[in-house]
C-alpha cells in the first residue's frame, strides 16, 4: 500500500472525520497541516490534475476572505492557483492522496474510494 497523505485542518470537522475513517481502516497517514505548510503551485496543480478538477472548484466560497477579496472576480486557472497558495484557508479540505489517486474528502466517506 502506498503512503497515504492528508492535507488536513485539525479545526475542520470534515477533515477530522476523514482522518478518522483512514485510521479506522488501519492506516496512519502522513498529515500535512496545509495552513501551516501550504502546497506550492506545482503541488496543488498536480493534486487538481489527479482529481480532474479546476482550482476554482476547490475554493471555499463561503469564507469571509473569499467574499471580501475574490467574489465576482474572473481569474484564470493559474491566477486561482496563486490565490490558493497565498491564501490556503480558501482550499477546500481535506485532500487525501494514495499513490496516484487523489480525492477531496467531501463528504468524508469519499476517501474510501482510494483506501481499497
């Protein structure tokens, strides 16, 4: 089994639930607290490519930060990537990686798709 990695926010209930599902299956994942250690543009692009998603699809549009700075703006994918890296609070979480498989844990049960 590949190493499982979770881009995690311990203050987020959905992120904690996803982590618990992983652990209940007997795995101890590598935990990346992405608010403290944000992914690079290339890392985030790679994750999005594997999820077949665009940067705008993982924006937390309910965040006050989004509403005050970015609501209504039309940016390119590259520009959104830079926004997400510079403001990691806007990244939807959790993102779970196992080998070449990546899934957004929304809902948390979705992580089961890559746990086998």
